[in-house]
């Protein structure tokens, strides 16, 4: 079962979730982030920080509504953090609101916490464990089993308050009753449904976020509800479980807890540091309250919508809690509350040193000095990221310095191979950048060019005009190198830099070809004109000759006619 994941989003070049995931349970494939189910401890941190709001959560809302529609007796176990998270005038109004939704009874999970507290006291009295880590936080339990399996034997072999409460409710009301847990934790979903060791204690999970949506849909305002009692006796100090040190305060209500040094650790990084200390043997005879969420459950990932201040939540909870030990505990045996934790260490393939070096080389890291370890990809070191690539958790393109270098390299190639002369000139007419062809035009190298002004080399009237008017100059023909070069000038204003981009395209050869073509045309026209004139002369000469011949013929024919006519008269 996958409790959380990401829907398709614009993950390219982000990797924020990878950076914030302390156990690196996120893979990026085809520029899309995904949760690695077997690696995830369901702390929910990635869901909180995703800038695309691309989180998905396996909701049980429809299942719970289905229980109620079908007439199942459904009892809700509400985490004590509701005292600091939900808004109400009196706590009993929350009870009435839930009953209006259709729940048969509302009981506090702190009732289960009281049972767990009693089991912790028994373990402390036995003094058999060198160190004791509380097991109320399912994310801590997963962290130990998957990433610090050498510390599994230090986990108190006790179920969480949620599981203890679920088992107790079903013991009292029968297995046919449906038990729904309501709280701020998404890891409880995996614990309740995905852990075979405790399967069946809880039938569904609701978060405080989901409750708010449901109440709004049903038109229920908590402030308008009546003040109704919980279905359980007052669990007293055990209501402090959701705040830092709350478990310890519940345990030390009895004197025997003084046999262990008591310490509470909040936050995933602090928990990991504590476990590393335990692995090195640096801690002894400690009772350690561990919670992945900073500030405790009151700041769980499904509670931030209502309460962004841990201090406010802590004060609200403490004001509603009696700091006395609970009495008349429910009848649950140690066996019913027992849980055996296991070595579930991850079995990721371990790449060879050669494979790691090949990946590093693929991103331009040929030596240790090339490994920047900037963390932009989400991994603490370049080597860690290379290992992730070998394990198909990450992609080569996630290396931002390499990607930038490649982009810059391609830009430099384009700038260097283009036949055009390119400048960036600022508002003072100082040269800010120029390519190789431009340097050839100026006759100086880049280092010197960027310290000088464009008007020292060429007439800059057009550049000044564009800087003043911000109007571009497009394909204007000008002369450079004292008339030895004909160029096509384009000047474009760059708003955010208050500068201009100037390009000169050398069109000298084209202009010469055009001139040659023009001269050839002129010569051809002149030749044609001469031919026409000659033809006219020939025509005129022919016409003249034809005229003389015609006259002579006329005279001859006239004489012949006259001669013939005269012969008859004689």
C-alpha cells in the first residue's frame, strides 16, 4: 500500500523534496518525483514542502462514510492533539460534532496511551534494556527498522497508543465494531493498514484536514455544537503524549522511572543523530522519547492547516490536561500490547567503485576537486548522488552545476562559431561582453575589450540613439574598418540590463557580388544598346539601298513602257 506519492508536476530542476527527505526515499525518473514505498517512513515532510502542491494521500474518507451508511457501529479514537489543533469553545463540542457526523461514540486515544505508559513503566522496572526507545511514533519505528536495524533491540516492545486503543475498543465492543483513528499523522495509515503485526486493530484513518472538509460539507460548525463528554474515563497526564516530553511526563508520574536518564528527541535529523550515537555506544541507560515531527504530534503534517504555532498548540493542550497519573486502567495484558520489532534493513544494490566513478565522469567530475558537493540535486555529496544514479533513484541531469556548465558551453560554442560580431553595450557605452568575431573586429582580446568603450573603436551614434529611445535598429547597412567592411547592423535594447545587444553581419562579400552583378547588367545593357544602334544603322542602310534600287527600277520600267508605246506610232 502506498500512503503518499506525487502526482505529475513540474519537477524539472526543483528537487526540493529530495533535499528535504532525510532518508532519500524519493526517486526522480523522467523528471518526475515518486515515493519509494519500501524506503519511506511516511514522515510527510515532502508533502509539506512541495512547491507544486503535488502531494497525493490515500484517503479513507469514503470508507468511513461507507461504514456509517451501512449501519456499522463505528467508534472514533481521537488523538489528544485535537486539544491544540482544532478550534472550539469547549472540548466537548468536538464530541458533539463527530456524533452529528454519525459516530456512535468518541473516545480519546490517550486512553490507549495510558495503557502504553503502564507497559513502559514495567520495562523500566525490569531494568533489562540498556536503553529504551519509545515506540509511539510509527515513523521512528520505521526509521529504526529500515535504516538503523542495529538499534531494533532498543525499541520498547509495545504497540503504539493508537493500536492499543483500537484493540481495547474491539475487546470491549466486539470485533464487528469499526474503529476509526482521527489525528494529525499520516504515518498512522501505514501502521494501521500496512503492518501485519498490528493489522485489524484500526479499520480506517482520518486526518484533521479531512475532518475539516467533512464538517464543511455537512454544514457543521464546531462552535455551534453542544458540550458532550468523551466515552472514556479521564486519561489525565497521558493527554500530553502529542507534545515534546509528553511521554516522559506520563511515565515519570511514578517514582520508578527515575532509574533511567530521561531524554526526548524531536525532529528527524535529531532522531537520526541519536540513533547514530546509540550505534556507537555513546549512550547508556537512557529512556528516550523519540518523535520524527519537531514539537511532537501537535505539529504533525496533517495539522498545519489549523495551527502553525507549536507553542500555541502546546499551551492549549497543557491547559486542558491534568498532570496526575491515570488510575483504574483498562484491563489489557502485556501480551495484548506486545509488538516485536524486526530488522527490515534495505537491500539496495551497492555499486562498484568503478560504476560510481563512471557516473561522476559523466557529469564532468574527473577528480575529487571537481566534486562540488553543492547539494542542489538534493543529495549531500556528488558521490551520494552518483550512487543514487546507479540505483536508478536519480538522473544525471539532476546535477545543476553540470547542466549549467553544459548550457554555458553550448552558448559559448554558438557565440564562438557564429560569423557575426556580437556585443553587449551598457548605458555608458562600455563593452560588457563580446564574442570572438567581435574581438577580431576590435583587434583586442576579451579581457581588454570589456574594460573599454565601444566608441573607442567604431562610430556609436546608432547605439547611443537606441539607448536613448529604446527603439531597435534593424538590418541597417554601415561601413566598418574605414570602409573596408560593409556590415548589416542590428541593435536591440535589453530592458532588465539597461543595455543593448549589437550584432554586425559582415556582408562585404555579398555587396561585392551584388556590385559585380550590377556591373555585368550595365555592361549587358550597354552592349544591347550598341547592337540596337548598329541594327538601326544597318536597317537604314538597307532602306537607302532599297530606295535607290526602286528609283532606278522605276526609271527603267518607265523607259521600257514608253519604248513599247512609241513603237506602235511609228
